């Protein structure tokens, strides 16, 4: 009897970060009449120049799904100064950690 061919090692696909995936940004618009892209660019410029306080808060872990197979935990990630709030899964945080480790080898990332 012939043996089965070896199974190739799994390689995860290279995907864009969750924050850059096409989506509509939820959360508060702050009453601004500027398009969100313009406000995002303005806030990004200020952040890069270290002119404003940056704050990211992870809140409200929520169990999603109805069966043992489909259950997962979703977290609310709130940002300041943009005041946007998005839902992220634990795997999104693992993805981010992996990218930070690749970008900054030798740094302790927990």
C-alpha cells in the first residue's frame, strides 16, 4: 500500500492589518463637517510630530458566537484623539504583536 504524500507546512497568507482593511469607521464623528480621511490625516500628522497625547484603550471583552465552535472574544478598541471605536478579535492583537516583533527584532514585546 502506497503512503500518502507529505502535507506541506501551512503558511498563513500575508494580509493587510485589520485597521487598514476596507471598512467604514464607526464611532463618534465629533460633529465635524470634515471628511474622516482629512481628520485622520490631520490627527496622524499631529501624532507623528508628538504634538498631542495618544491614547488607545481596550475595553469591553464580549463573547460572540452561539456554539462552542463559533465562540470568540471581541474587544472594543477606542482611540484618542480621533475618538473612533472598533471591535477587534484576539487574533488581531496576535497579528499586531507578530508585526512589531518583526519590525523591532531583539525588543521584548509582550
